[in-house]
């Protein structure tokens, strides 16, 4: 099934598995878990690079073995607090404009208009 806008269905997923895609930034609005698979990180860093610090801004486990991957998914789906504080911290940093926060969003916009 083809989806034209992934944001329309992101809320349907229990967790996201990604490598370096920025899709997780949008998914962080749900505060649901993310697993990162940086299997070729050094090559990616060398050839493409990161626009933000990868370690600081990826709030989830980064397993390198399949058994670790399965364990991490199990933990994330069964323990709501696992990596939750990290997701909140990164979400606050990367998603400054949020739904259901109209007053703080307005203040953020006015602040940037003054600059």
C-alpha cells in the first residue's frame, strides 16, 4: 500500500526502526520508542555526514547484533519508561513547535519575528 504522506500514518506505529533517516524526529512527537541501526555509521559519516550530533540526538538503543536488536525491541515495547526521558529531551530540542501547546508555540513564533 502506497502512502503519500508518512506523517498521516506515523501515529499508527508502536515503534520506528531507522538508520539515519530524520523520520524519527516527526515520530518523537508521539514519544513512542525508536530503535537506531547505525550498521555503517563510519562510512555514512565520511561520505554523507550528519547535520546534527548523532549521539546526542538519537534517543534510543543502537544494537549491532540481531540478538541485541530483538532484546531492545522487547524492552521498548514492554517498558514504557525505557529511553522515555531521552525521547522527551530530544523531542523538546528538535520539535520546539508542538501540537496542543498553542501559547508556547505563539511565544516561539513571536520571539523569532522579533529577531
